[in-house]
């Protein structure tokens, strides 16, 4: 029940119109009877305007962070959890008496969403992308003992993967042999997200097999072009809806622990 104090939560990113977080947290807040808390989107093209946003919204007590700010936000925080520091990316912020603190609940969400679908054959993975979500995915795969290669347009390991000591190749280097010997593929970029539903990273889906598991962290649309083509090759597919829900539940747990 409301105690008369207005508290504000939200999700920060750019673009932000695709986010399902407001609807998700509306259900969470309603289920817990928290009519003293509201949740909204914040479209922030430039992370340098973060402090201005905080000044404009003094009742903000927690934020989710999405593309493209999961890594850039680190320099704006007074404290970062050990796991988020290791990953090199943050997706959950909480206001504390000592300033804003960063956490990574993508790790929690991704691990618990993918584990039921993993088999012994998924011992090697291709991670498509080098941003904050990819960093969390690499962290989880390391934890699960799965060897992973980062794949990007230029194969540059200086963005997101070098700190994790990961091999990195370009899409032009993804041969049939590479695809056949990496039976787990995880897509971590926004390419293919609504409204650009027909876009897809230049990954050769024709070499996928029924032995593959293809994961796309995008959840809008529910089936991206990448997942549709993978399904057409007989591969098992998984979108990012479960990861979204699980990371959100973990974020809410962090916020409640902090006094929200």
C-alpha cells in the first residue's frame, strides 16, 4: 500500500520504445500492491546526459539499463558490484546513500533461461556481438565450462571481449567448419529488433543443423529472422523473453533489498 511517498523506477536506453520492461514491472508492482512506485521509460541518446536526467527526476530510486549504455554507464557510477565489474557491463542501478550503484542481472537471467536447453554437445559456442549483453553471455558460458568465440563485423576483440580473454573473429571468417563445430549460437546485438524485423546479422544459417541451439536475446519480435531461419534448418531456438523476465525479477529483488 502507498505510504504517501512517490518512488520512481525506469528503464534507460536508446531507442527505448521496444522495451517490454514497463509492462513487466507494472505486473510485478501490482502483484505486490506497490501503488507507491511507478515505472517508466527514459530515452537517453547520450550517456553524458545521465546526471541531468537524475537531477530532473529526484524521485528516481532504481533504473534498468539497456542498449546502448550497459558499458558506458560504468564511468558514471560511484560503486559497481564485483560481478558487474568482472563482466564489464551494468544493467541494473540502485540509488544508495553513497550514490548510484551498478549491478548485472543479465548474468542471472541468461544462465537460468538457457540451462534447461543445454545438452552435453553444447560444449562450444559462437557469441554474435561484442556489447554489454555479449559480455554477460561470455561470463555465463565461462561459468558453465563452454568455450566461446566472439563474432563481430570486424572481428575486433578490443570491444567487450579482450578483457575476458576471448578469441574474436569476423563474420567473413565463419566457415562451415566453424558452424558445425560450435553447436550453440547466441545472438547479442539489436539487429533484427522491431521495427527492423527483417534485418539479420550476416551469419550463415544454411550451415545450421538439428544439433544446434540458437539463442537470440531479442524478445520483440518473439521470432526474429535469425530464429526463423534457424528453425527452418531444424535447430532448436530460444528468444530473450525468459531472460528478460528473470533479470527483471532479480533487479526487483535488489531494489527491494535496498529499501524500495
